[in-house]
């Protein structure tokens, strides 16, 4: 673009064409923005006249459909919000627009960011249906930023925005072979994003490479763009192997550790403490926080005005039950202790403290620059009757602590991508992305999807 050989209009046309021709295979894009080409044309004028607004000026961006946009519907995948658009943009959308980004459209997601049913199917919403994994179409893209990850893997946008409470950026990134960065809590504004929990929720960038993710994060947080240029020599990385994700995944991360050592890094095996206790405390805390935060959000929109009305809408709307009927998490949240309850407050305080300590103590004990773990198992077969078949503990410490984590492609088990998750201390996003860039370069694991209908095993 800076050299004049590519225009935003040409790039946006190319992605819109690819969405029309490729997305029917994977069903990742809910809608495209009728104003996208006008935004691209305005960017081209800025490029020609030397008034470029930043690194995303003219770059097509897909938004997960739980991020408010005043000019397009924002549904969280539910028909309950399928009426009039929100009155205002989410703050992060304002930053993207101010930076000249082309808002290309909205990506499908796991309905209500996978906080509705006890046995949901990731990538399914009543509004958008089922999103498929571009590598193997009968496999799952993971949730809840499933459409964002699948669309990037299929090259339907340059970058995308996901959101995460625990795993919902990094797991779909790992399972669809792209990069996902969950920022430190508070680094990116959550205003205008359909919530689960203000104590853990964050939006973040997803991209096909670390540089694009870092440049997108700079715009989202309102900071100067810095291209991450890290190296592995002299770094100390703690390897959290998680063999419960399977022998193939374990062998893959062990090979990655050998490559890091060959590149001059020191790798030591670690097991962050307190994980069982985090597992006991996180879900009950999220139930109370969801009730508080979803009530506040619904009051800003047309449709159900609180969680009780949302439960009734879901119960009486057959289209909401075409993949799975359950809304057990809604029902449990409705009767959970309020966030003013002393028992809840003690639970959240212990939960956050232990999550921070699990990372801080591990990094201090071993003098680490980051902790690395497998992001995901190989994608399971999508099955509405069974629901998800996932055991993915690696995202929890950073998600609950509010610390940054980044997933980069690490390799394949058969035809299915596996990511490597890097995590570090609070506000260490820039250093973590620099290390992720070095890991990405060393592993060189990305391969384009083949859109295979199915695979054995």
C-alpha cells in the first residue's frame, strides 16, 4: 500500500470475493458490511495524499459478533438480539475506525460465547448455524471466537477480533492454525462487548502471523505500533507439557522444546501450582459475574431486558434449540449468589490470587521469560448430540489472572493444527509478542488448510 502497488479497494474486493466463494464451505462470516468498499476508497485517498492514520489504515478486519457496531446487527449468536443494532459502537470499534481500518463484517461465534448450555457445541449459534474447521470440515473450530479463527485460516480477512473469558481466543487460534493474543486484562476496552465476566473478559487480535496481531493490538489499545522482533537465544522458557492432551500433542511440544534449545534458549519443565483449586473456583465465580454483567448489557438493547427474560426467550424459541436445547448455565447463573455476597467475594479474591501466583511463582522460581504449553488437542468431530469433547487446561491461569497469553501454530497431528500457548506476567504483552514472533519463526509450522471433508481417527 505504501508503495502504491496495492489499494485497500483491491484488497477489500479480494476478501469479499473470497468470502462469497470459500465461506460456504466453512460458514464463518455472518454478514459483510455494505460500507466496506466505501471505507476502503476513503483509505485509498488517505494513502495517495499522505494522511495515513496508522498500521491498519485500509486493512479489512472481521469482528466477532459480540462486539457492538452501530451500523450492523450485534447478536452474540442469539435471535434474542437479532433486532435493531446497538445505538453505539464498542470502544474498540471506534479505535479501529479512527485508525482507518475497513470493518469487513461480522464473524459467527459460539452462541453467548459458550456460556449457555452445559454441553454446547462450539462454533454453533442460532443466528449463524455451525462453523466448520477449514482444515477438516467435520471437525470443530473450538469456541467461542470460532468464526474469527476459521475465517482467518481460510484467508477471508487480514485480521479479526476475538474475545476471551477463558480460552475463547487462544483455543480457536490453535485449532484453526492461526495466531491469537489474549491481552492483559484492561489493556483493551470492554465497553460495548457482550459480557460474561468483567473480571476476566477481554477482546484481542487474531491473525495469520504475530506481526499482524501485534499491529492490531497497538490500534486496539491506542499505543504506538511496534513490529515484534524477538529471538530465542538466551531466553528461559518453562514447558508445561499437559500429557492429558494426548501422546501426539505431547510429542509435538517436546519437539518444539528441542528446537528452542537448538536456537539457544533454555527450556525447563514446569507444572504451575494451584490448578485443581482454580478449576473448583472459576465456574461458580463466573456464574455470579455473568448474571450481573449480562443484566447490565441487556438493559442497553432491544429484546430481553435481563437474564430471566432471556431464559424465557430461549425456552420458547424453537430455533434456539436446533443444535442443543440446554441453557443450564443461564439457569444456574440466575440463582447464583450476587456479586455483593461475601462468599462470592472471598471466592473471587482467592481465585484471582491463586491464578496470579501460579504464573508468578513458576516464573520466579525458574527465572523464566515465559511459560509454554500446548494450546489445544486435535480438533474433535462436531456433534450436536454429544457437544464438545474438550479438556483444555492451559488457558486458565492467564485467563483468570488477567495476564497475557499468545497462541502460535506449533505443528499438526495428522491434518489437524495444534498451537503452542505462551504466557507471561501482567502487562508483559509486548515482550510476549516478541517472544511469540521468535517462536513462530523457529517453528515455521503454518500450512494452508485443505478443506478436507473428513479424516480417519
